[in-house]
């Protein structure tokens, strides 16, 4: 059964373009003056000490603190004015690096820091091993993941940065939960791809039982009759169910305007299903920028990624 909703591998979807790393070396040239004038020498030393102190203080105040670094994988200038936050695609047990690497190697990310954020189960993979978790426990794990994401976003916003949030597949559901619980104003713009607002009950209920499935022609759920034989996979399915069970047309309804959001969906998405007419009407009523076309889960992401980055973030 297809499990793209739970975990996707960017190398399978994208052809990577290899780029060499450009190392910029800053050279500080110290000019020495003669010591004929002792007072001039003392003034030069004092000025140099002051500049050094100022530079050190600036570096200290702009460097990302270790407590935030422990929650992320990132590439780019730590002091960049724009931060692109990726919400990890699959409810996996390890923090991914592929998507951040792909973005930095295939888009113009000058002056952009690109970040992938830990989730509760990537920080502590042991919570998914050993025993089956309950749906309530899965909901708690997702809540912890949202708090981690919120902490990272708020750090950069409080530091005066522009923050964009990218959520694809499982990351789309996490991003919707973020907006529903923390508000649309927590970030500057959002790109949600290959997600669902109100996924079919049959699908999330099957995931809650550790069973997987897919959508035939993007419409009809086809469910595996038996749960996965692997406890970690069953628990990963329950984490997905813990978000899929939510009705985001209801949870996001109190927000009058969602124009900060660009939403991309495929009409034949085999992993999460296509949006229903009710879901589309909801997005339209909230002024969401909608991009759609024929395509399954992978094709939707591949075919519309460049357009979506441009429209949502102005990144080419």
C-alpha cells in the first residue's frame, strides 16, 4: 500500500543538481603605524580594541543559540534576514536533511537561511519503538512537535527576521495544525502542498489502527485489511491519524483571512486524495492562493514546486 502521506523521499522525486560549496574567506588586514607618536599609537590600539569588542558583541547577539540549533538542521547564513522553515514531510524517526539540501541547491537562497525542524519523535525515536501507542498518545506527540516548531519560529521572528513556512504532505497537516493553534500571524507566509483539510474518515481511522492505504484516482480510499507488522510503522501511522482526524475547515474557520497561505493540491493525489469541492470553497472564502492541476502526490509536488515557491515566497 502507498504510504507517501507518511514518508516521502525527496531523492525519489527530484533530480538533484550538484553544486560545489563556495567558501568565502574574510581577510582582515591590519595596518600598523610607526610608533614615533606614542599618543597616536595608544589611540589606534584603543580604537582597535573598541572595534573588536563591538564585533564580538554583534556576533554574540546574532548567533543562533545552541538550544535552537539543537532543534534544527540548517544551511545558509545564520544572520540571513529571511528564514525558510521546512516542516518535515514524513512523520519519521530521524531529522531529514534532503529537502533543505535540495532547496539550497536548486533555488536562489541568497540571504535566506533554510531550516528543517525536529519533531517530538525525531528528538526521541524511542517513543515509537517497543509498544503500540494509542491515538491519544499520538495526539500528544503531535502537540509536542507543534511546540518545538513554534519555539523555532518565534525565535527567528523575535530576532526581526522574515519567516516563511513550508509544509509538504505530512508537513502540510503539521502546518495547518500550527496555524490553527498558534495563529496565522506567527509567520509571514505559508506554502502548503499535497495536504488535506478534511481527509476522509475511513483513511484516518485506518491509520489509527496501524493500517495503510491510498486513494484510487485521488477519490476512493483503498485500505490495507491488515495492520503493518512493524510496530514503528504502526505508530507512525497513528501519528498521521492524530492530525488527519482534525477537521481543519472547522479549526481554521475563526481566522477571517488566510491570504498569507498558498495551497497546492493535485486532482488525482493518490496519497491524501484530492480536495473536495467543500474544501476548495473554504480556501476560496478565506482568500487563499490556490494552485491546482492534474497529478498524483509526487507529480503535484514536482510539477508545481517552482511556481509555488515564486508565488508564496518570491523565491526562484
